[in-house]
């Protein structure tokens, strides 16, 4: 802030007034609550301080959810004045939320659409993930080619005997249209074709794991971090001979891999920068691994 030059006076009175004004202004800045700075009103990043306060809503991908929940707990242990929530509402809803101001940060398990980028949405990769193709044990199938996966999910192949299984009508499970996992799977596995109209729609990775475990002759897909939620009656299969493991995803061998993102608009607020920096720190990336995903740092 620039102040106008003081008028020259014969006495030192004006000098004292200006000095008193500057000191008063500085004092006012010092007593402003840390939450004002944390919200980024003055730009730049705020210092990590256990006395800072603020309430922030985040939301989006259910795949990203377990990473963010762990990170929120770790972040708040260092900054207990913050109240932070994350809503698992799907990647598309996360992007919408940052656009309309509902969320300061969103989670996305898919790439941004052209229209979203044009609207000012930006992304920051925080982890790598693989989408495991999972079948119920009743199918008798342990390996499929990527082309067979596409033909099954688009309805060209409808019986497990056609791919060397035990026989029976294939039950295809897919995610809701707002799901980032669905968008990534449709792009990587289906070449952007639509799943068969007979596919059953489930609303989250957790629901998918349960449905696959309890539905004979079923096939579906889940994020790598949710494989542990499968019951013994279902399991991930090989794709072109490669398993959905961290090693094969990191090596680029497994064909259904993707990045996971935090998304935001404009420049990140001070809190947004603090939180994403934390996600990319050694501690934050440890949470990525703990949640069952691949760190990128």
C-alpha cells in the first residue's frame, strides 16, 4: 500500500501523525485473525501454524476419498484449528463443486474435460492408480485380453463360455455416469464406447466390491485401493497376462492405469496450497501408499 507524501510543516507534528498512522495500520494487520490469511485473501501461501483457523469443504471422487481422509487427519494433527470435510460424491460433482464455490478443492479420478479446462479448472496429480477388472469366482475366468474386456462390457460377448469360462450369462457391473472411475474405464478399456444397456449401475467403489462379491457370473472394476474390500468369492483378474499390482502399474505393463488429482479454479488459496503441498510431502505420500495407491513423489 502506498501512502501520499506528507505535507511539509514547520513543526514535526505531521511526521508524528504519519508515523502514528503507519504504526496503527501495522498493529491492525497483526491482530487480524490467522484465518483471514489462511483463506488466501492476500495471495501466496500461509505459514503452517497450529493457531490458524478456518473451515473448508472438499469433495469429489470416491476413489480419492480414502487418501484425503487420511491426509485430513494428519494435516489437522499439525493444524488443529482447521475444520476440513470431504464429500465422496464422484469426480464430476467434485469439478462442479469447485466451479460453483461449494468446494475449495475437488478430487478427480479422471482427466478434465475440454469444457472444464476452458471454464478455468486446473488439476494437480497426487497419486497413481490402476483399475482392477474383477470377476466373481463362479465365472472360472482368470485372464482376459483388453479386447475381450471391451467386448464384454459393450455387450458383444454375453456368455462366459465365449472367453473360456464355465458358462453362464455375463452380469456386467458399471459405475454411475458422474464417476471418475467410470470415465477412466470407458476411456482406457472401452475406447470411449458406452457400456451395454443391460449393465447394472453401482454408486461407489465400495458398493462395487460388495456387488461383485455377492453376484454370481459378474464382472466389474474397482480402484486399486479397494481390492481389499472384496470377499473371497471375487478377485481381480489378469489383463493381457498382467496383474493390477503396484509394480506392473509403475512399470507401465498393466494397461488400465491412471492418475488421481486434486482440482481447483484460478490460483490455489493459501489453504489450498498448504493442503496440496501436504499431500505431496513425504508424509502425504505415505498416506497415498497406506490407502493402497501409488505415490508419485
